[in-house]
C-alpha cells in the first residue's frame, strides 16, 4: 500500500493529538500520583482531559475533512 501525502498528513495529525493525550495522562499521574488512589481533584482533571481529548479529536477530524475538500 502506497502512502500518499494526504494519508501521511492524517497519520501525523492523529499521532500528535494522541501524544498530547498521553502527555496529559503522564502529567496527571505525576501531579496527583504518589498514592494508591487518585484523589478527587485528580479524578476531575482526568475527566477534563478525556473531555478535552474528545473535543480535540473532533476538531482534528473537522480539520482533516476541510483540508481534504480544499485539494
């Protein structure tokens, strides 16, 4: 299978969005970790991160659709 420029762009943008999510998970773990349980403030941060990731992926999808239509 040949990877063209459009597919390469989609892969790159999606991997960057996933890397931001993983960095957020690590940041929450470092900030709120250290015990066997996640404190309430850490749980709220995790829910916020998940909601932000869903919105980020929606924006990435919209960007990729618009970028594909422009070509």
